[in-house]
C-alpha cells in the first residue's frame, strides 16, 4: 500500500486492509511472546530444578524490562519516527525467543525473557502513537480496538501454544515454535506497514523531557495511567495464581489443560472492537462501571469449586478487563497535549508496573490466604480503577 493511499484512507474514514493486518500482527507477535511461560510454570520448575514460585519471574522479567524502557522509547520515537522501530524490534525479537529454548538454568531463561521485554515496547508502545498520528480520532479508536484483538489473541495463543507443545514435546520446542511464528509475523509487518505520513518529530531529547511535566499534570492522563496499572495487575494476578490452584488437587491440570484455560481470552477478542466503537460514542465512565461489575462478578465465581464455574468466572473477568484496556489505550492516544509517544510510554510504564506488582503482591496473599486472598486484592484494585476513571474521565 502506498503512503498516499494510507493518507486518503485515513481522511475518508476507512482503514486499509493491509495496514490493519500489519497492526493486528504487531499486537499478536508482541503478546504471543510476552505471556508464553504463564501456562507452563510447573513444568519449568521441574525441568530447571527450582520452585514454581521462582519460575514466576519468567513472567515478571519482561514486565519489569518493559516498564523500565517504555518512557525512553517514547522519546526516541517522538524524535525519529514510528515505522522503523516497529519493524526492527519485531525482527530482533526472534533472537532472544530462540535463545530461550536453549537455556540451561532459570537465570539464563530469565535473562532471555528480560531481553524480550526490552524489545516488546518498541512494537506496542509505538504502534499506539502510529495509529493516533495516522488516523482521525474516531478511526483511531476503532483501530485500537482491532489492534487490541490481535494483542489478546497473541496473549491467548502464546499460552496455549506453549502448553500444547510442552505436552507433546517439551518446553524448549515451545519456544522454537513461537520463534518461528515471530519471524513470520515480523516479515509480514516489514512488508505491510506503510510509512508514516503525519508524524511530526520532537526535536531533541530536551523537547521530549519537557513533555513529561505536561503529561504528569494532565488529570485525564493520570487517571488513565492508574487504569492501565489496574488492568495488568488484575490479569497477572488472576492468570498466574489460578494456574497454581488448578495444578493442585482436586484438579491436577497439566500444561496443555492449563494452556487451554486461556481460551477464555477469546471473549476479550470479541468484545474489544465493540468497546473501541462504544468508547468513541458513549460515556467512558459508564462503560467502566459495567466493566468493573463484570470483572468482580467473575472473581466471585472463581471461588466456586466446580471447574466449569471457575472457567465461567475467568471468562467474565476477560469480558470486563479487556474492554478496560481498550478504553484506556484508546484514550491515552488523544488525551495528551503533544508528544503522544512519550505519553503512551508513560502509560506503558504504569501498565507494566501494575503487572509486576500483580505478580508480587498477590503472592503474599496466596501464601497466607490462598486463592480467596488473590481474589480480594484483585477486586480492591478493580474498585480503585473505577474511582480513578470516574474522576479523570468526567470531562470526556
């Protein structure tokens, strides 16, 4: 697709199919890597001769790396552009993904996962800024919903691919398969993503640094950052510690079955584009009320003993939390006063700090109160998110 046709498509209110495919795959490639170890933590613990809780660092390592580097990426992207970093990071991501398959210790695997986390925000942080630059607001909100569907599909696929390949062969083969998928996705992005047409660079690092006080004094952005924190806190808390619960008696689920549990993510795939369209037309605060109600209802259901009720609860959590992600991600692209990529970088930092805390704080609750403790903490975070959204999105 030519750059002229992209511009024309943006102005006419349509989204070109090639652009949409590239952006969907960018979301898919990012999160197929981000979450691939979450369903195989017990297997990793046995293979690498460590405890299941320590293998949880293979989940938190890329989150910490992402939270650390995201604001820097925003500054670099605001200065030099979007497309070159999205394409380059997708290709480089293949290297640590494949190296992870040859890890001989937990520390080596964590190092590979940390390296993945350093590259991942070069894709998804900049993609949001790319969308907001190249498309009018209503179109951008729809595209964010479509992109989020790709991201959710990637998160689900990474877990289920790792789980099933681990059951059929071993966890090392799972990383190799994900590496091949990443390579195919990176090549598709390289050929399909058009060059940006509406990007206006921020000259010098000082210009990007000057944008930080503006973003941090923007009430609408601060509330959105809090929502992002809560979204990933909730997802990591629920979908990390539910694995430990379901791997124990009376369920005794193996890696394939634990990976299959993440089929509930498909509910998030279906509702995210709808949330994107509704977010462009309706009051975001009222949408957040419904989302939080769904998430808390799902948390309550997971306290039940029957496996089907637990799965239903996880589905309701996805139906509540993923639209929260779409609403916040779409809003962070239009709320800042300039330097959008830096604003998105700060959002990503808060998002992944939330994910890091979601893997640490509920661990203490798990040891002291089991799964009900994790549910209680996650529910409190959801209520707090609603409070921030209610106060900061009132003028939208």
